[in-house]
C-alpha cells in the first residue's frame, strides 16, 4: 500500500496498540442507548477534539495550540512519533477548516479563541521561503529537516493555504489584526507559488501505458488540495495569474481520469503516478469547486462521472485502500489492490464529493449515497465497527482487517470525521436518516 510516511507510522503503531472490535461495538451501543433517551440531535461532538488540543509556546513568545497527531487507546495518552513530532500543520489546518466553517464561530467567543490559537500555530510554522514546516517536536522546537516536515511544495503547505484562505474570510470581521497576519502569510506563499510553480510546462510522461501530466505538484490528490486553497484566494483578489494556474491544475486533474461508466476503473481519478489511493482523494470535490468558480462544465462533468461510477464501485466492493493501474490495448487492469487500511481521511472526501453532486443536481440518489457512505463511520464497514462515536467525539485511526481496528484516535482521524459530520449536518434529512439508523 502507498501511504504518506505519516500514515505509515500510524500503521506501524499497531504493533503495540490493542486491536479491538468489541470496544467499537460497545461505542455504537452507547450511541444507540443515547439515541433511545432522546438526546442525540447532533452528529458533532468536540469533546475529544478538545482533549487532543495541546498548548504550544513558540520561541518568539507566541502562545498557540496544536492537535496531538497520535493518541493511544485506551487512555488516549499522546504518542510522540520519532522523527516527526507531536503536532503538525496538516492536522491543525484541518481543525481550522472545521472551526471557521462552523456557525458557532460567529456566536461563541470561546470557540473562536480555539480557532485563533490554531491559526497562530499555522502562522508560526511558515518558513522564510513561504512554504510551511509541518511538525513541532518536544520542547516546542520546529522540525525543519524531517521528510514529512520540510518546508517545500507539499501537502501541509497546501492544507495551510486552504485553512488560511477560507478562514481569513470570517476572521476579518472578528479579529482584524489576526486576519492581517493571515493575509501576509497567504501572500508570502502565493508569491512562492508564482515563482516556482505557475510557469511549470505542460509536459507529460507515460507510465504503465498511461499518460500522466507532470505539472501537478505531487499528483492530482495534492493538486486538488492546492486548488481548494487557491480558489478562495482568487474569489477575493481576482488574481489573473493564479486563476490561470488553477485552470492548469484542474486540467491536469481531468487528465488523470481513467475508464468510464462501463469500463474499469469506472471514471476513477488517479491519485499520483499510476496509483489510486483512498486517502486524500478530494479530486472530485476540487473539480466541483473549480467548475462553479469558472462556470466550466468539463470540470463538473469529470467530477460527477467519478461520483456516479467509481464511488458506487467502491461501495459495492466494501471500499478499497489502493491499487496501481496498467493500460494496454485500451484496457485498464489493476495490480497491488489493497482493501485496508481504511481511514477517516479516506471516507470524508467521498462524502464531500457526493454532497457536491447533490448540491449541483438535487437528485435524491446522492442523498442516499451520502447516507450510505456516512454509514462507514457507524458500523457499515468491513469490520462492522463504529469508527466515530458521537457520545465521545472520538474517531478511530483505521480499519486494518475485517477483524482488527486501530483504536487510537489522533488529530487527522478526529477532524476528518468532524468535517464530514459538519457538512452532513447542512442537510437535515440526511442527518436525520443517519441518526435514525443508529
């Protein structure tokens, strides 16, 4: 299986983590009991998010807050990852998206302060070149050299950009001084993108018979996250250079689609190289956003095709983790197919893409599909295990096999679940259907 190194370490932790299906089933039983008492009216519980929030004091005197990357079952004590650290931009930025998208941000000063502290974390992790370091280590020392932390054009820089460009729009009215700092950080990264990436030639390469655009920074998955960060920036600046660059990225993502409605891999958008992997597959979500932004039907059609044909294939096959593709004589075949590990970061992007299709069309089939996929969190998965517990707010780190679950609950898993539940909560009928199924 292909995982970013961060996910590899999470899987390696399974060597000393209790793998426990009964505990997951007990969690579902607790949610069902709570529902019977009539107290389940929300899918969102931030109790565990609060538990894994950790104060961070930077050397410049800034007080901020991060999220523990790993916490270990059953006490959920923090786990330090050697070579990485205890908190990272990639997860904190996710948290910011959750906080600043919430209606509670406008009404709850304490809730806003949690967001502000995480904004300060992200801002202080930016390097002189505009990119972001990812991890902070014991002693609040920034990890400047680790392969998953170095300041370069990579996932964590794009995630930071998305959190800042979305978040600044709501922070401006509540904390203008902090919003000004966010704008400076955004412009610093945009300048680096213009310097290093916007003029990337439209070249291609062929691997396993498949033509791949080489201008996507890290693949279509990372490129999708970058698109999601650049669109809010352009909505406020109308920057023509960046608008053209978004088109370049979106065109590359479109090129990564393989198969069609009746031929494998059924309009799947390849993630990176010739591999598809479930984690971080926000390509459909990004193309729906690009389609709206540019009023470009080609982007929307590509996204909708993946939702219509590939997502049902995943559901019918008990979800998948990854596979590699080969193309010969016009026929795609797969190798190295893996069903596990299945993680929250694999499921949430599917929910976002399906709900985008629902917003676009109003077709009830997408509401039904969203309910089905959300069921993965509540026991409708190959392990029949509860992966997100409303009563505690915990999301577990992954399904390892039909009989094994990683019961750790760290930042990525928790926030991805909360972001998914937050989006679902915008649709009362879908939310009610999920609660009724508990």
